[in-house]
C-alpha cells in the first residue's frame, strides 16, 4: 500500500529542508510506484513521549510542504488513505484518477 516508513518520512523532510536552503527545482511531484498512492505511514509512537515526538515530526513535514517555494503536485492514481490523503490535500494541485479512493 506504499506505506511511508520512518526512513522515507525523514528523507522527505530532509529533501524539503535542503530545497528551502538551496533551491534546485521548481516543481515537486508526488506519485506512487504502482497502483496505490499511499495508504498510511509507519507509526512509531508507543508511549506519551514518543507519540508527542511523532506528532511534532508530522507537523514539521506538513509545515515544510506548505511553505516550500516548489509548486507541489500530487498524482493520485490509486487509494489515498490516512497519511497519503493528508499528503495529497497539502499539495498546491492534486490530480485524482477516477478509480482512486480517498
């Protein structure tokens, strides 16, 4: 289901931070490899402290995506649930196929 792992999550945040410091692109295209856009993310929080840290990471990624100078486009060709849906609606433009489920 193209679940976003912790490593993928950190890589997305790092790429957006890097782009903010030294712009190299004009467009950010989010799309899946396969039939499903994204059905969620790996959850790391198990107690109050780790859940707060995970929420802070989520807020930071959303802030980076919303504040980027890149034109962001989500190509939703399949299911987009939970975190995947959240990513799709944060983009400047979201293109959704007629077979996608949100």
